[in-house]
C-alpha cells in the first residue's frame, strides 16, 4: 500500500506548534505533500526540514511569510523539479515535483483570488499558464498525482453554501469550467470523487475561520489529489482527517495499491 497525504499547513511554524509533526509518525504515510509554508529556508527547524524517517524538499516563495510548498517522503526522490520555469509563478513557490521511478508526486498550491481583484487576476493568469503544462504532464507517459490546495470547489456538492458563493472566488463559473476541462478534456482523475462521487459534508477540506464554520461544518472541498487514470485506478480508500486541527484545512489521506 502507498499512502499519500496532502495538507495546506497555513504556516508550517503554526502547524508545528499545533502538533503536526507529532501526528505524522502515526499516519503511516509514504508521502506528505504540504502547501502554504509561509516560511523561507532560514525559518525552518531541523524537524521541519526532515522529520524522523522522512526526506524533505521545498519550493519557497521569495516573499517572506508567504506561500511555498513541500514534499516529505520516506524514500528519497530520484529527481526534484522546483517550479514551472515561469518567473511570476515560481516567485510565489507554488509547484514542486518529486520523481520516484515512473511516478511523479507534485505538491501544488493554486493562488487564492479572495483578497481582491488583483489576486483573482493572478489566479486566472496561473490557470491559463498551467493548463498547457497539465496537458504536457498528461502526455508525458509518467504516472502522476498532483496533491494540493487548488482553491476551487468544483461542483455544488463541494461546498455547503454554494448558492451564495456563485460570485465568490473559489466557486466562480470560470474556475469551475477550468477544472472541468482539466478532468473531462485533459483526462485527469479526481481520485476522491472516483471513490465517492456524491459525498458532501464528509468531503470538505477547508473551513473559514469566520463565525462557526468549523463547528457547523460549513466547509469547502478545495484540496485534491488529481491523478493520471492509471494511477487513479489503483486507489483503495480515501478520507479527510478531522480528529485534530493543524490549520484551517484538513489532511486528505488516500491509499493506493503498490509502493514507491
């Protein structure tokens, strides 16, 4: 069995204080993909860089206390690709690929557009530039899984209050159509939905810190593992871990047949 977990940390230092590295050893994870480090290399403690039993690799944002992605793996990757080679995207630390044989595991963090029009424009620009890369990856002949915070709820069942969010970033028609294109036209597979096509509340991975969103499970499903069909077909089980909270996101835990 191969267990892959994806988690937006909303700050690795904050998540460490909330016990994420105490939690990790008991999860039997082969790979943990993390997003939103909000840290640079100088901020990282030895535990953050390499928790016991894991190799760590990271793509930091240039801006301090912002974005950044990482991958922890029991087995050292054979190759690491840091960034997409697109300056304005790579400056924000949003893409990290680790290769293990014929499998690529990617930690991905799409921009959020919720802080204003300029960030929504940056999100649309990312989407436009990333789509051809997704097509290239899909045609590469490799098995690939993209783990991370996509900042898009795809369908009405992917968030509690879909009616009132149709004009809000994360559930805009253009964003949803883009994700449909990724899945239906490029042929990527939303692994959680492959197993649980109609799951609602138990599928949410993010809750606003406003009001009583967590207590009332007013959530969004915006964290995904999206894979090539061959790899997606090996899925055994999937769940969202909610027993402890390390950030405003919850870990998405998916087990696949096979090993690294």
